C-alpha cells in the first residue's frame, strides 16, 4: 500500500510542478505586457511634449524673425533707403524667406521626433502583445504537460499493478 501512495504522490507532484510553471509563465507574460504598455504611455507623453516644445520653438523663432525684420526695415529707413523697392526690398524678402525656412525646419524636425516616439510606442504595445501570447502558449504547453504526466503516471501505475489490476 505504501508504494502505491508514493507513486501517486510522485506523479501528482510532477504534474503540479508543471502546472505551477505554466502559471508562472502566464504571470511573467502579463508583467511583460504591462511593462510594454507603460513604456508606450511614456513614449506617447514624450511625443506630446515634443509637439508642445516644437510649437513653442516655432512661435519664439517667428517672434525673433519679426524683430529682425523690423530692425532691418528700421536700418534701411535710417540710412535713407526706400524699403519698398530695389535692394532693400530684396534684402527684406531674403530675410523673410530664410526666417520662414528656419521655422518650417523646426516644425519638420519636431514632427519627425514626435512620429518616432509614437512609432516606438506602437512597437512597445506590439511587443507586449507578443509577450502575452507567447506566455499563454508556453503556459498551455505546461498545462498539457501536466495532464500528460498524470495520464502516463497513472497508466504506468496501472501497468505495475498499483491501481486497478489486482
């Protein structure tokens, strides 16, 4: 009788170990997904901060460009040049063009950085989902292994005459 109980305990212990390993894999996968989602939230906040910083930089640059344009016009007027024709007008147009290009470049750079942060956020989310699915599959494999261990252990016990055949 003692050998039967020992064999049953060994089979049950092995099956429980596999079942427990499956639970641990499932919890680990859920943790990995939570971490990935948290990282995605951080990336999304970073994207919003970049957009806000870019808007501020563009506004400051536009204000500075307006001051430079005013200084240029005042300098031309103080020199006695007519600012609505000829070289002074071309100089003002060139200054305005360069200022606008700089402003557009600030906006472009900011949009690219924000897009990169959002792309990373999406990659983090996908990585988390994959980790979760992998964990589920690994856990399922452990659960199936636990069932297989029980069945083969009981079958072996029956073959050895521990249960059923007497």
